[in-house]
């Protein structure tokens, strides 16, 4: 390496390793007193120029300590996460993997390749105005050599790049995108002197060991001019560095009581209104009914005397108690009372044509609520019906039964609210099961005849009684004849 290159290298390293601090002196005609101390707590002026008392400083110190303890109480992975308005200083070392077609050389010299790998050291300085984004500048040097001759060459680089990072944990993934320069200083036997534009992109991860100290690993691609052709060369960097982070410490405000009611804001449900137990809020009238909440049994519902609750509807019938004549009984218009049944016949007065006289439940006009008697023509078709006969041992109705059945159909048609049960009966001769079936079939045959002649089927039910309900002895021929019968019964329900 020639003397010029050595001088440049030393000057560059000095610039990287010795940051300058400019301190402004006092203005002309004035004077300065006291001293300035730089420490973990920032710059503090000695003396009493700031006008703050020792008690104020102690309060701030206690609050800061509380904030630090709160930081320690976080889960390990969330401690020391990135913060806005912070600075990062760093040094790094690593290797550059140089492109075979790297065009960084004096154009008047013959082309030769760089050695594939070059060590690298450097420094960086960044400012993070947001927790997830910042801008940094970076300078580095790479002692390289020519691949063919072994002649040394000092490469140097500088760039400015935004950093985008995930600010949630102490382990911080990031990406970068930058522009800058890549230069070389060497003898004419190597590459001569040259300076090219550089575009870079990459990413990496930071690990904050403490609030101020961390490690950083970068992988970066650098695009520069290629020696031959219009394409670009692509060189890589693998860097491991130390990070020193400066900036605002965790802050905590001393507990305050804005409204001065003795309840700290963090425990005060109404921090801007002076209040009382239990929550620090003033006694109010939440529902605006004129009853203070401490005396109002229904503080969220506007109400009336004596307890501040709204007028209720005890029986849930839609009539408020103050206008309900029967507040404990669900009722209807006009007074909120239930519809009564004055005569107790089960038919409410609204539907009862004879409010004070009970209905006679006999199956005839039982829905009108009035006492009545079954008409004589209807009575004729109750009990055993003479004149309905069947073929022996069968459910076939004999023709001579037509007259009786027609009369029955006429009566049922004339009184449409009459419902009847038709039951069939046999004597005791033969098997019991056969008689039960025969009696049921005969009752069904009568119903079928009536339905075929215009009577609604829903008004008629049937039943087979077999020999189980005799009306005479089965020991005589005449008794057995009486037991073989069809009965009509008026239904009341």
C-alpha cells in the first residue's frame, strides 16, 4: 500500500473512532456560572437557575425509579423494546463478499478482479424519530487485494439509509434501504483510485441486552457499477456490531389528584370533578328525576315519590299501577281488571248472554252462558235408539232402519251445535273380542250413514261397548234383544 493510501486510511479511521463535540461559548458581553454534568440522568444545571426545589427533584427521581421498576416487571421478551426519539451509536466488523465483476478501478488501468473476501470495520450513527423507523449514516473500510497480483487496496464506503423495524420486543427484526458511495485507494499496479455510486438493501436483527447496550447483525446487498457491460455488480456484506442506545428513559408521572378530592386520578372515576366515597364522583342525579342517587332506589330510571323509581306494572298487563284498578291481577280494558265470571259457569261475562244465570251443561247451546233444556226432538235421539237394526252377526244396516236414521239426521242438521257419541252394544253370546269388534263396527256404520247424509263427521264420535253394558238379562231371548242396541249420547265437552 502506498503512503497516500496509508495516510487516507489513518485519517478515515480517526474520523470513525473520535466523534467531535462542539461546545458553544457564552455570548459576547455575558457570563456563565455553574457547571454541566453529563450522566445517565441527562444534563442538569447546578445551582438554582431552574427554580425547582429539592423536593421536586426527589419526586421526579422517585417517579423515574417507579417507571424503571415497571419496565423490569414486563415479560423478558418485551423489556428494552425500541423507543421513539432515541439515538443509536455503533461499531461493527465483518466481511464483504466482493462481486467478480466489481468495476471499482481507474478506467485507464487494465481490468483485474478483486479478492473474493475482504474484512470490514466501521461505525454508524442513527436517529429513531419513531419507534419503528429511523435514519442512520454509516462509514466503513475494507482492506482488499487484487486476485491476480495480491497487491493491496483500501476500499471505503459510506451510506445513508432509513431503517424499518418491529418495535415490540427486545429482539428487533429490521430492514434497510440505502444510497451512498464505494471507493478504492491503491497503487496503479492494483486498481488505482476510484469512487462509485452505491445502492444497498438488506436486513437483520438487533438484540438489546440492556436498555442501552445491544448487538446487531446485518446482511446487505450492494449494487455498484460493473466493469464490463451495462449490468451492475452485486457485492454482499455480513456484519456483526455493538449498539449503544441513547435517548429518553422510561418516564412516569407522580400520582396526581386533579380535582383535589383526595382520590388519586388512577382511582377516581371522576378525576375532573370533586367527589365523595366510594368512587370519587360527586353525588348526582343520574336519571334527572330530582332524587339524588344516594336516596334514589332506581338511580338510572327516572321515577316519582316516594323512592325515585318509575311507576311499575305489577301484574304486567300494560296498565301502570297508578291507573290499574286491579294492580295485582292481569287485566284488560277499560280498568286493567280481569274479565269476571259472575255466575261461575266458566263462561266469562264478556261472552255470557246470561251474566247472572249459570249455563246448564247439557250439550245443547252450552256456549251462550244461559240455562236451557234439551229440545224434545233432541231428547228423542238420546239413549237407546229403536228402529236401527243390522244383519245377524254383521255391521250391515238393514233397509228398514232408513226411516229412523233419516229422522236422526234431520234433528242433527236442525241443531248444529249438538255433538253426539254413538255406541254399539251386543248380547253376551259368542266370543267377547268378536262382540267388541262387532259393536264398534255397527257404531261406525251408523256414523258413516249420517256423514253420507250431510252431518259433519267432527260432531260424531263412536264407541264399541260389546256385551259389557247390558240393560237386561242375557238369559232370555227378549233380554238379549234389548241388549243388542245402538245408543246416542249428547256430549257436553
